[in-house]
C-alpha cells in the first residue's frame, strides 16, 4: 500500500483515478437473485434473520429444516454474497457471507447482493463506505412508512467505484486482513470467557450443600457496589462533543457497543465520579432486556441513566463481579425481580440486596490470581478490536476512492 502520484478524473461521485470507472451496483451484481422454491426444501440449512446481523463476517447460526423455516425465509445465500438489511439500513446491517456452500437462507428483511463482474469482498466494502450507507439511510428516512426502509432497486442504482480487477483484490485483501484479525480476537475472547466461567463455576457454583470453612451467606452489596447512571439533560448534547453517552443500547449481552448517538463537550458538575467510565468497567442493563452485562473498552464515555456500573469494593474482585453477573442463573434472578408492564425495570437497590454466597477472603484472593489475568486479556483484546476498527475505518474511504493506492 502506498501513496502514489495518481492522475484523477471527475466522475458522478467526485474525483477518481483515471483508470477507474463508476458503475451502478446492477452493472456488476444481481440483487435478490434467487427466491426459494419447493425443490430447495431438501436438507438442513442455516437460517439468518436480520436481528442476527452485525457488520463483518457471518459466523454460524442455528440449523433448521427448510420446511420448518419461518415463512419470511425467502432467499438462498451463497459464499461471497453481501446481505443488506432493507429495514433501517446502516453500517451495522451489512454482512459478508463466507464459506456458506449454498446452505443459508435469508429473511425478507434482507437484500442479497450477488457479485458477477467484481471481486466479492471489494463489493462488500463498497457497500459499507460512509457515502453508500449514508445514501441508503437517507433514502430510507425519506419514506413515509412506520419503519425506515429501502427497496432493492435503491441498492441496484447505487454508484460505486470500480478499479481494475487486480487492484480490487488487493484493496479487498488489505481491508479483509483487519476483519480477520477482529474476528480472531472475538473468538479468542469467547474462549477466554468460557474458561473464566468454568473456573467460576468450579470455585463458587458447584460446591454442594455445605459452605466451605470461612464462607457465609451475604448480599451483593457485601462485595459489589451497584451504581446508577446520571440523568443527563438533552439540552446540553453536542454532536461533536468529546464525551459519548452510554445508554441501554450500548449494553448488549456480553459485549459493549462503542458507537453512540449522543455526546457532550463538558461533564455536569453534579455527575458522580463513577459515571465517568474507564477501560474495563463492568456495566449492567436496568431497563428493557434487563440483566445484560458487558465490559467497557475505550475512553471518554459517560454513563447515562437506566444503566448501572458494577464496582467491586475490593478491586481484586473485578473478575468475580463480572462472572457472577454473567451466570445465566443469576441473570434469571435479575429478570425475576424486575418490574414493569410496557418494559421491565431492574432496581439497583434490590440488586444490591440479592443474597449470594460470600467466599472467604483467602479464596477470593486465590480466584483473583487465576481469573483476573484472563479478564485483563479480554479487555486488551477488546481494545485491539477498537484500534483495528478505527484503522480500517480510516483506510476504507481512502482506498475506495483512490486517494491511497495499492502496489499493482
């Protein structure tokens, strides 16, 4: 990859290298090529719904017999296809199908883009540039329907840059290398959490009916503070602010979403110190899908209301606190004590009062020595993911516009 003395020409979407073209997606790909028919209903397949999609490479999903798949299952997905959510389209609703071997189906909420005259990965990256996603989002927002949506022909008419084939492949390889490393880090973290959770269950869950010597029954508050976020006033929001607000949408089941919609330039005087989030903080959702827990990575985040932070009274118990709240049985307890009709609400006060087993100080220290390094490795990998994503996001528009050229 290098910056070269490139000669540019004007095009419908701005300056591009002289040897590049601007084409419609329909000129190089087909959208919604194949609809399911009865003959497709012959074997086990994998069904992909819009709710499962995040930007990046598709992993594995549930197996279903095609005859039993939901009625909204419409289209075969193949290796190299790009799928685009037609409802609320944005960068998080794109995915690249990898290694499908023609055994995927997609819901009606997708447009399936099958490459014909362009490198498959290059097409995927073309569709995920800021200019492309902003255009699709603007078209969706202009509709009068309840939910912002687009028709497949909007994607067909989208203009993209098309370099020579060898340059397409090299651009795609550079950008894919970031996705591959991000995917690897996520898999490593999933395995690390499984290991840490197994340790937690061995030490503190599968202990039988009698408590070990020095252990006792107590409350969450004996080991962990459960502190609510701050009710920020929307009048002080600033789109270009240095601080991002963390809301309930940022707290997913086991992972933190670093992107946010609201920002501030300054911290309110009355905001508690715990609401200025730090790398490795543990968050708990209090509204809607209550009981979700995740680890913060990155800096300059402020905690909004309806999200709580879990702060161990002894810092050495950070891994213990995270793994306690990540246990499925404990999450079910949190759901059970939440209240509400339109949506569930979890009380921090009641959460602090939940009864738990309190291990001895010696056993907590021994567990910390085993589990905290795993916790820190998870946080380090999350920060690597954030850094890799930022670098890729910086390179993407420059590579796709020819402002940075690859060696060909």
